[in-house]
C-alpha cells in the first residue's frame, strides 16, 4: 500500500531546498530547463526596513505549501507536464559590494536568457529588477513593463543603487517603453503631471474588476515583449505585512492573482517577485503570497508560450 511517506512531495515542511521542491541546479545553462528560478538575496538598496535579502529563502520555505498539488487551482493542467523548471539557488556576490552584485546579476541573467531559457527571479529589494531588465533587453530589445507596487519607483533623487529609482533609469537607458508600460496598485506620491507610465492606482484597482484591469493592461502593452515585476507591497499589509515599506490600502492577494491569470496570451519574457522581508512577516503569509504569485506567473508563462497543448 502506498502511503504519504512514499510521496515526499506531500510533506508541508520537509526538504524545502528548491522552490516548489524543484531540483537545485547550480549549472542551469547545462540543463534542459525552460525556466530558471534565481534567488537574489540583496537589500542594500532599500530605503525602508532591511531584510529583503532573506526573501528568497522564505519564499522557498513557504512554497512547500504549494508543492503537493498535482494541478494548481484553477489551472486545468499540471505545470510539470508541460515545462521544466529548475532552481539555480541564490546568486553569490561580494558581500557589501552593490556594484559587484549589479554586474553579476546582469551577467548571469544575460547568459540564461541568451540560452533561450526564461527566468523567474525572487528578491531581494526591488533594485534587483534593473540589472535583470538590462539583461533581458539584450535578448528581446525594448520591452513593456507591467509593474505591481505601492510606489512608482520613478524617483530621480535617489542614489545609483536605490530601490526607488529603477524605473527612472530604465526608460532613460532605452530598456523599457514607458508609453507601453503600466503600473498597478500605486498609492504613494509621484509627479503625476510628468509621469511617463499609465497608472491604475490602488483605489481604482480596488474599485474595478480584475477583468477591467486586465483589459487596460492588454490595451497598453499590446504585443510587445513584456517584463512583469511584482513588488509584494502592492498587496495590502493585511495580506503582506512582511515587507520593507508597507502601505495601507493595497490589493488583496485574490485580486492580484486574478489579474496575473488574465495575462494569458501576452508575450511575457521575464518575471520577478521582490521585497519579501520575512523578519516582519506573520505566519509566513507574505512569503506564501510571494511563492504563490511566482507559481501563477509560471502557469501564465507556460500557457502563453505554447507549452500547453
């Protein structure tokens, strides 16, 4: 008789080494993976509470709560039947050296993307998205950005390494097309008259249906290559207290997942989930939200890239 003990993936607490108990592969370029998961344990660019460097580990630990499902509800297919995903572990860099970290992220991601594989990255503070965007640009050219956040991160007054300046620099570098990009969940101050991105602020997002928001995203982005970045503080602190800069009035985890599912069919080329800071979490709910959002993104990527027949 087969028991749960004979199915190690069914445990909710054992062997949480790779994301979703995926195999750890520190040589992902040599694998036949479709998607590479990468942890980016970096929080030296944060302007609020530090601790995001522990985010990738917390997300992996929480992901065991998702690993036992044969098929992720409500998706009608089993992800592992259609794509292969490996966890490349965490990027190693010279501690305290932001320049070294930034270059190592770009170099690693460039190699992965050039090999034809996609990436799902877990931060770390939101600065990690900038070198990831630079790497994806080399392969895909100028991209649209779908940015879930409480903050626009378009501030010009920050330092070179600042988790609030990435989307000020990226359009200036020609990496992303602001006219095709959209931000969801914003609820902090920004220069509205001169803002380059379309914004669906948190108040509007909470009033609208997921379908209405999805329609605006698709109209704005069109068929451009799309990079999706999800700062966990897009969610209300009731659903994600474990983050460095929490802001009340955010989205529910249910609304966020419905929006992500609705991205099906879009040309998604890169994905990340950032700003999980487990020291401020309660009952791992923020880490679980991050792990779940990552899994939803993997399903959308698989379904949108013709992997599901």
